[in-house]
């Protein structure tokens, strides 16, 4: 079994790359999905978040409005740190359980953990290998404006709030350019998956 961290920058195409790995037979653990699950209504993390940030962050169905919560913590590092202290331990417990289940059914598994903030929260130490998905800053801005309806200024700020992509690439074992045609991105994924599966370059 090999445990791989997949990361990049906001709107670089990590989900697309993760899907290509899944098509090839890799097991995907998406930290965004897990982070949604651990804050579902009445779960322990949900209760602590509501206690800390108030009921104004809730939707009518009692789920947490991530956009509202994001606005509260984005420009306040202390509040963001508090939120991370609540959510991260719950995510790690859930991910650990999933990895153990995969181990039991497939000892030769290639596990791809899609972790947006892999380096920022020091999870690079928890994986065997690291893949960074990158694209140009202009392409990131373009995708954020289209995908999340951001204006150019907000999109630029969101990108600037993350660790620079060129620094992440230097720390990675593999990098995938997602600037060109989808077929080229898929080709790079196939090449890396083959190496991971064969145990070469590891």
C-alpha cells in the first residue's frame, strides 16, 4: 500500500486529477468531503462550531453555511485557528478509519488523499509521496471567477492566502500541469499512477 497526498492551489484542478486516479483504480479520500461530513448537524464538531460562532451561521435545515463561516474566519487568523482546532482532529480520526478499511481489503492499494492545505497544516509528514497539481495564476483567477462567482480582486486574495504553487512543486515528488488539454492532464496522471503501482521512483 502507498499513501499519496494530492494537493495544489485553489482552482488548479485537484478534483479532476483525483477522478482520473479513481478511474485507474486508486482509492480516493477527499478531505473536503470528509470535512463536510464531520460537521453535519448534531455531530460533536457541529455543536462546538455553533457554540463558538453562533446560530447565525446555520441554514434552515441546521447545516452549517460554509460560505458564512468562511467569511467570518477568512480575515481573522485567530478565529480560523480555532475552527481548525475543532475540525481537524475529527477529520484525522475519520481518515484514519478509512485508510485502515482500505488496507484490510487491498494490501497493494494506491490511496490518494486529496488535501487542499497539505503543506499549510503540516500533513505532508503523514503521506508517503506528494503530487502537486498546478496551473498558471491567470487560469486560477479565471476559474475562480467562473466557478465561485468571485470578482478578480477577491479571487486574487484567495490565491495569495495560500502557499505559492512554485514552493509546493519544489517539495513534491510529482507535479501535474493542468494548463493544457484534458487529455494531456490524463496522460500525466496515467504515467504517475503506473510509477506508484510499480513502486518505481519511490
